[in-house]
């Protein structure tokens, strides 16, 4: 079945760039998402990319997709303490529901 | 536009009881999905409703059920609660498909004692 893998933890210094990586197994995935979850909150949709794209940039966020290797990354430029949260990668195709990774906890050190 | 709202935000129930959670999607969104989030299992899909019909169902026992009303609001029900049902229950809405641009509510934290 489908599977989405992420590393569990990432620690960066304020002002540096953060790169969160994700791999997925379903080659028919159409949409690949990044969500952010802060303590006690729901999931915030940060950005997403269609499978026919290689890159998407949205302000401080850059998503890179390597479809051959089924690898997705999220780069956050100029990381701030407010970016500390859990980041989830998710994939879906058509009308199938989202399949999530376990999440990467990003800690930003001031 | 108002976001997805969920009520109540917190619930404490005892084993064997039943519970009903409510979700109001973003205006104009007809697809509502429910997810269960636990530290051990992560985010797991429960079911999706579109225009009052269940379109997708996850791998949960029949104690978990849901429905959707004509105004797209959705409820999920868990009967005969077990300790393992303690979780954050998240509702998400989309104007189109279960896998397309899902916007999540703040969740309902259910604690079963």
C-alpha cells in the first residue's frame, strides 16, 4: 500500500534555511502536500505541488519534487522561531484521501 | 471566508459511552473528510462524505460512523468507546475531492477514561 516517510526531527538556527524531506511510494500520486501543525492546533495547508511539476515557490517556501525517486522536499528560507512546529508531508491521487507521513518536528534555535 | 469549525473542542467520556462530533466545512465546500490523529498511529483517514453520500471509508471498525447533512455539515459518531479511541479528531473540507486541497479544522480532543 501507500507509504510516506519523513525524518522525525530537525533542528536549525534562526535565520538559516530548513530542508524537510519526504519519500512516498505511490507512483500514481497526483498531489503532494505540506501541512504545518502547531501545538494544540489543526493542520494548516502550507503549499502543494502537482506531480507534473518539479518545483514550486511561495514566498519563503520552496517545494522540490523528484518524481523518479519519489522524493519531495520543503525548504523554508530565513527560518524564524514561529516556524517551530510539526510538518507533515501527504500524498493523494484523484479522489483518494490523503496519506500522511508521521511528521517532522522542526525546532528553531534562537 | 470562515474556516472549518469543529465542536466541541474538548470532550471527556468514559468507556462504553458514545460520542458525536460536529464539523462545519468552509462555505461552498461539499467534501468533508474525517481523520484520527494519535501519537502512535499518526494521521489515519476515517471517511469522506460528498453531497450527503459516503464516498471513501478508511479501515476503522463499525463503531465509527458518520453522516453529512444537506448544508454539508457533517457529524461523526463513535459508539461503545474504548480507551484506544482517545485521540484528536480532525475534520477537513474541500470543494472537490478527498485528495484535493483539504483544509482542516482545529480538531476535537477526545479523552476516554
